[in-house]
């Protein structure tokens, strides 16, 4: 079940999936005032959507970005793959960052009419996502039932953009470069033409809920430990899903380290890749194959124990 070229996404696909899986980013612009552009960088969190492959950003009206971009429209976006709690707490403790992308480009303000069209797109995304969730089967609901609805659902997090509670300015982000930074802090430049032609998978927008649903369930985390034992031949003390995609999922497991201290083996966190027998075309297929893997693992363990 280890990954190969056939079972791993391209860098452009991974970037597109990260774009589609999140709804907030760190926007960086160059500080400016009435005298012109400064060399310092100003950073804050912003909400965004992706429309026709391009990010559209909502910046609160009082945010400094609105001043900076009048003087200098250059900016950058940093977006990570989702890591809802308890994964976020673990990653902070072990000082590990999730895979993420860094985009450079121009932050272009939208005129009122186009800004209104962008806001209508947000409403469409919210309604579409809620329709999909209302049609989830028992299998999907079983996997997602442990997940926190508010913190892991894109539609819930985008509602504030359309509820009128705060005033925003809307921008289009015109990409000039894209970098993919993997979990080992290795940086990879991604061809913009590949970004243009690659599409995010339908699974991507629900990845935060899937990750959280699995990691918040003790039974499912025990199944991850079984996967590490049966398919990777290693004994994990604890395990969490790190990321999900249409071809499989990555697990972060705490496993024995080759380092021995005072006669006792140390432990280290290590990543493992598990791939599906068939590509998951949607959330339903992902959950069905995950459940099948869990059932298969339990049967194998029972067989080893002589119980069957």
C-alpha cells in the first residue's frame, strides 16, 4: 500500500487541492503610507474562494492591506492544507508544519459590480456544499460524525462574508508564481501552466471535515495504528491522519526510533502513505474505501489471533 508514481498526485494537483480545501490564507502586502511604499511586510489572515482557478480575497474594510495595495499591488498568499484540532495541537508540539503553498502575484481590487458577483459566488458555494452534506449517506455520516461542524466546514466559515456583519473589500489575486512546500520544508516551484490545466478534486473541499472526523474518533485512530502494523510493519503508539486526497491518505504515527537511550528505545513521528485500490471520485467513495480498509484490518488481526 506504499505510494508510487501512479498513486501520488502531481505538485500542481496538490496545490489546487490545498487551494480548494482551505478558506483562509495569510495575505502579505508591502507596507505603505502617503509617502509611498516601505520595505516592511504587513501580514494578516483573510478569507478567500477560488473561482475559475483564481483566488478572490475578502479583506476587512479597516485592514491595512487596503492602503498598501493602493500604493503597491504586489502581494503573496500563504495557504496550508487543513489541520484541525487535535492535529493542530500535535503539529505545534512537535514543531512540524503541514504542506502548504506560497503564491506571489498582484492584488487587484474589484469594482462594486464585480465584487457583488464574487459575493454571489460565495452564496452559491455555501448552498452547494450544504446540499451535498444533506445528501451524505450513512457511511459518510459515520466518518464525519466526530467532526466539529463549525470549525471544519468551509460553508460555515464563509457565511460571515455574506451575512452583512462586517464590511469587506474584494480583490482578485493574479498569480505570478507558485511554490509548494512539503511537510519536510522542501520547496518546489510549480509551473503556472500546470496550475492552469490542473483541477481540484471534489473531495478537496471536505478534506478538513474528513481529517477531523477520523482524528476525533478513538476507534478510527486505533484503525490507523492497525494500518501501520499490517501494511508498514511498524508499531505505532498513536496515529493521526495528516492529509487526505482522491488516491489515499497520509498518516503521522509515533513509532519506535532506532535511537536507544538508557537501554530504552526512543520514539519519533513518521509519515506513512496509504493508497486506495481505486481513486475516490467523491467523499462517498473515500469513506466507503476507508471503512473497507478498517474491516479488512480487523479481519487480519483476528486471523492472526486465532479467533477465526
